[in-house]
C-alpha cells in the first residue's frame, strides 16, 4: 500500500494477482483524498481492508471483489482519530484501531464497526496491531515498557504486558510492532535500540531474547514465522538505505542477518512466508537519486541472497505497508 502518492499526498493501493509480475493501482482515491496510508491486510483473493488517515480524521477502506471496487466503511459515531492499524481474519471478521487507542471490530464484513471497550487501560500512541484466532496484540508506542496491550478472549478482557528493558527506559523507548505466531508465541520490536522481545507463554512474560539485532533506530515492522525466526525492517535515519533483518534464535545464540539490497530506500513494511520468502515495501531515502521511483517493492525467495525489485505501475507512489494472502503478517 502506498503511503502517499505525490504531489497531493493521498494514499494509493497497489495490487498483484500474477505472482508479483505486475503491480497495478486500484480504487478511486478521490474517496479518501488527502489521507495517507497507515496499514493494509489481505485476507483472500477477494477480500482486503486498508486503514488511512491524517490529522483531521481517518477511514477504513474495504474490497470484497479483488480490488475492482474499494469502498469507504462507516466508522462508529464520534471517531475523529486517524485509523492507524487494521487486521482482517476472514471475509466477515476484522479488527481496527485508531492512533489514540479506540479499538473497533466488525463481524459482518464491515457493514457495522463496533467500538470494543478496553477497561481502564489508557493507550497513548498506537503503532501496530496483529490478531490471530482469539488473540489480539497491540503495539502502543506511547506507553513505553507497558506498551503491549493484549486480549486472549476476542476482546472481552484486556491487559497491559510489560517489556523489561535492561537499561534504556528513556522517553523515546516504545513498542513499534508486534507479530503473532500462536496463542502462546508472539514477537515485538521496539525503538530506539534495535531490541526484539518474545513471549512463549501467551504474554505472561516478555523476554528480551534478541537484543541489539542491528544498530540503533526504529524497527518499524516485524513478521514472525515461528518461535525461533522472524523478519524485521529498520529505519536508520533516511539519508541512505535502511535495513532488512532476519533474526534466528538457535542454540542460545542470536543470529542476525542484516541486508540492504538497494542503499536507496527506507523499508517500512514487510510480509513473509518462510525463512527464504519475503516482500518488503519502502520509500525513497532523502539522499537517493531524483530519477529513482518514489517507492519500491522488493522480493527474495532465497533468504536474501538475491533480491528482485518489482515493476510498479507508477513512479510517484511512496510505499508504506504490504500484505500477501496466506503470509504470516
């Protein structure tokens, strides 16, 4: 999904149905004019949701026909925040949340979105959501070490879970992304240090099992494969290329494979199938040549040894998040 299409900054939706040979733009962007892209979630070949917004508000976009039509869905009354995160579970069920911490759920394909109460938990600055089965985990950057928000019963009850940091608990410490493997296993990435946490007991405890997997700065997205392997992307400032990281926990050792296939793009979103197969979306770094496209989609099928830069239909779209049907994220 394109973060912004220049020159007006409106979100763009790109789609492939031929195994990434071509990517084409979808939807009537005048319906969400001026809103940038925040998140996208593909459920099957026909069904997907997207979250868009700006400082004036937000919207949920939905397709049920493979992207021939993208429609705005009605938000509950009184919501004025931008919609920051979204996760579809089926053609009927999806979760969404605003940047200020309003949780929403639909059980009928988005005909009705309902606000889900979360007790006395105060969320401050939402960054990411993931859901699988009964579990919903939310990354609340603004709540620091208390930034893991979790429901294990489909939203009936919620709790905050603690990230125990070994020394850095400054004002900029916060949770950027979370990825679910199962009801027991999930991974989480933070900033400003490149720390990756993991729970193996359903969130009762979170351990810093992969500290300093790269240099400092944002780990913007993470895709967990199993209890031992995850992919992540890192923003290292934007002057040149960013980092794609594969983290493997093997025999009490952390193996961090760091890659930058372009040296020209900031990588902000990823979707993964296994240790070898990954797609990454990003936008052009400040120092990159003006002749390069504003966005890139990169693909590897050999664990990062080689990368393909996917052909895009437009050069003026800065890409942000990506979701493939059947992937882990």
